[in-house]
C-alpha cells in the first residue's frame, strides 16, 4: 500500500526512533536533580533581588488616601435611623364592594372539541 520501498520505510522508521530516543536521553540528562519552590533561588545564582525605587502605581495623582473606618456602633445607629425614616406609615384601605356580575359564557373551545371527538378519517386518504 505504501508507495515507498520497504528499505526506505525502515530507514525512516529508524531515524524517527533515533530522534525519539535522543530526545528522551537529553530530557533526562538536562533535568535538574532537585526541583525548587517559587521564590527559591536557583543553585549557583548570586544575584540580588531587584528593587524598583521609582515604581509608582498607575494614576497616582488620582488616588486619595483611604479614609479611616467608622466605628461599627455609630454606623449601625445611622443605618437604623435611615431605615426608620424610609418606612412609610401604614395605610388602611377599605375594599370597595362591587355588585356581583353575571359570568360571561365560556368561549367555544375548538381544540378541546377536537380532542374529545376527533374527526373520522376520509375514505380516500391513505391510512399512513
């Protein structure tokens, strides 16, 4: 089925196997003996950590210092006062009595009539 001779296929297969084997060997040989955690210095590195003294947050002119937090008891009292002011006084409504109206006649239900008594099939219609 292949358009190449068997000898060429064997050479290509051998090259692929050699590439795979060499990749495996180089991967094992190049791997470190011990992993390290994030932030841990690599063995043999002597560099000092970088510090950027001129670093500023974006839009530093627009940032205002945070205001001090309010005491919780004072905040709760203010919330209660606002809630009490927001509640309107109860309103009593007397329902109006309407005279009893005659119920309208039910509308014709063509779907219900079809469900209860389906029409008989016509003789010239096929059964399927």
